[in-house]
C-alpha cells in the first residue's frame, strides 16, 4: 500500500471533495476504528457505467485505509426498482434478466476490490439472500411497523413522484427494503455505515433509524455528490448514451476518448473522484491546466489512469495506439473493431471485394470512388503532390494498386486526403 498523504479515509474523501453529506461523528469513528461499510449496486443493466466509479473508488479508498468494504448487489431490490432520482416508474426486470445483470456486475466489482487479503477482505453479498426469503407478514409485522407513512411521504424519492402519475406501492416500499438491507448487514456483518450517491440520503437515514429503534445502536451514512459537468449535464453520458464499464458496450478506445475529451473546468474534479493519484500529483496536474492548457496533460493522465483501472494495461495501450492513429500514425497491428471505432464518425463507403482481386484496384480509381477526387486526373495530381494517404501512409506512386492484403483483416481500408479528410472503405 502506498503511503498516504492524509491519516484517515474521511480526510481522503474531504480533500477530494467526495463528501456531500455525512452523519455526525462518522469522521471520528473512521479515524479511530476499523469499520465495515456497504454500498448497494442496482442491477438494472448488465454493466455498471462510468458514473458508478465514484462509489466504487469510494470503497477502494476504504479498503486502502484498513476498513472492510461490502459491495451489495441488489438481487432482491432489483426486482422492485429504486425510485430515487427517477421521474417515472421503472420497467420490472424478469428474474432471468436480473440474474444475467448480476453476474456482469459481480465480475466488474471484483476488478477493483481485494477479496483475498487476510487483513480486511472485501465481502460481496446479494440482498436476495434475505429479501427473497422473508415472508410478507413477517416483514410487515417486524419491519413495517417502524415506518410512518407520513414520514415516508416526506422523503425526496417519494415526494418528487406524488404528482400526476404518482408512485406505485411497489416502488413506495423500496425505502423499507433498503432499510432492511442495512439492518441485516448490521446484524450479520457488524456493518455500521452505508455510503451512496446523494439521492440515497433518505434511504440511508431510514436504515440508520431502523437500527437505532431495534438495537439502540448508532449507525452512520455518507453520500457522495452527483457529479455533473460544468455545462450541467450528468457525468457519464456521451451524446446522451451511457459510458459503460463493459468493453463490449463501450470499447476501451471510446471509454478513453470520453475521458480525454474532458473540459479543463472539469478535469481536476474527475482526477480527484475517479483516480487514486495522490494530492501532490493532482495539484501538479491542476497547475498544468492553468499554465499549459493546450498540452492537455491532465486529460491524458485522467484517461490513462481510469482506463487502466477499468480495462487493464493491455486495453489502455490499444486505446492509446488507436488515438495516435486518429492523429495520423501508421495503421498497423490494429483490430478491425478498434479501427471501426476510431473512424466511426468518418464517411464510409462499401465496395465489393472482387474489385481488389488480382493485381488490385488502382489507387487513382479508389480515390475517385471514395470521392476524394472528382476525376482520375485530379486524383493523379493529388497523389503526385503527396496528398493521398493509405492506412495513414503517404502514397506518391500513381501506379500504386490496392489489394485485400492492404486491408485490416481483409475488410477495411482508410484513405485520407490531406491532414483530416478521411474515408473508411468497407470491403465485402
């Protein structure tokens, strides 16, 4: 474990700006005791997205300071759906969909936390183990009687939905289920604190109150701010779509690009929230944002650190190679899918592979077909002038032909005119 510049995890959260609110006394407890802390993860999709990195990194910090992190996958609560932050009822998932989603989330969480260490191993649990086994009458009798409907109506997750469409009893009951989670974890794992996003505060305090009523014990909560860009959009969205941690849903290259395109005004906060870089390292990068913003050193470091955390060193190297290709590096040793990701915004044309058989297609004709020249004469002059690039390599030979051997996996060619006018040629 690297030496820490602060003495406890609460101070770590504080300097990183990760504390939106917390219960009184939690800072003192985290400084003097080893605590078990849980965060729940909603299995509404088969993958977590980049916004989930905030609570995940929160658990990583906990473990680094000697506490026990308990990630809870919501096999039980996922059957109901959390109304927090939602303006409409969620569609209910089937048990098969939920099971599939849970497996993906378990695998992703296992990349970040140490479940093998002998000192403070992380413990992953599924709340279906208790929520799907307790009887309705027992739950209402033993848990429901401690909750006032009037108080529940005042919770933000409920009150915000009491408009035209209202809220179903199913989602209205969610607060009780999460409180029961906290109670069960307290009883079975001596878990005395829960963390989550700021919209979870009402659910967390409900659990704290239930533990106090049933056991006369003091439990705690801490919530992280909901991270947005300075333009007000929700962090983790790229053109309205979520940036997923699953490489099949968001490729490492796309993931890397989302981070490297971070605005100067946001990048320091993201470094604090999403990386394990130390305070001096982040302060040095913050100075570079002010003194040499055109170098984008902070953005590069952010993209490197987070891509490595999520996808590993090999995927990071491929993402960096793909980025270099976008800026003119020779196209070689790159996968077809990566190439398609890199040039997804470039105009593309489909061509029959028969045209590349034998000696291949004359480069002059390919440039015309790709609409980088209006005529064979113009194409000839552009090639002679060094203005045509095949796979990012300048081609000045007007007799050059192009065959399937030039294509990535025999299926894709990149033709470029000048510095930025690309065409992606798909051979089928």
